[in-house]
C-alpha cells in the first residue's frame, strides 16, 4: 500500500510493510525516546520508565507468533519513518480475545503526515483478518497528544488505572 499525503505543505509518500530484519528492530528501538519523553509516571523514576520501554519494545519480536505483527511505514527510499506492533490481547469485560496495539511510534519529522493513521488502519485490517471484533490499546495518562489522536481514530476510553506509591 502506497500513501501520498500532503500535510504541513510537504508531500510525503510512504508505504506500509511488515517488519523483517534487525535494521527494522534497531529503528524501532531508536524511537523509544519518542515514547518515553511523553511519559510522566509520578510513582516511577525516568530510568525505570526507560528500562520498561526498552524491554516492552523488545517484546515486539521476542515471541513471534501468528497472533502478532509489526508493520513499518517506509518512504520511497525505504527509510523507516514509523511502526506499529499489534498482537492478540484480551477484552477483560467479555473475556474474549481482541486485537491489541502494543506499540506505535512515528519519527518526529513525519508526525502529522498521516503515517500513524495509516499504521492504525493496517493494525485494524490485521485484527479483522485475525477474526477479532475489537482493537484495544493502553496509553499513558500524560500523553495528551496520543489521547487526541486515538479519539480522532475512533477509540474511546473504557478504564482508567490509577496508582499510588506506598
């Protein structure tokens, strides 16, 4: 799938493809600061958050099964510009399996060009193909930008987790 998006007065052409190699994985890890920089976790230190993100990102390829997929957005020169990892999750209300967006990140310079929207659509396609009727995700409360994006993409909050340091 090739997308041409005009945003911020710049034409960005990109396509979505499956994750395939160590270079893709290094790219994914390189976007960890984009994810951790927006996290305010009052009961955790910055180093704990960074360690969590590094370990969680590695889960995208740690247990490769038919019930997970990672897709990358790449420009015409095959430069990686964003990615999404989707896997089998659980709908705790119904006790059913559902699709779960575990990770989504876009390189800063490509934010606002439709990359994340295209990646979410690919995750939705994958989830439907897997037979899931729902797609869920978690987002840190401090990530207001992500909340706005997901709401615009049709996601609605159902639960809120609160935490207190003892």
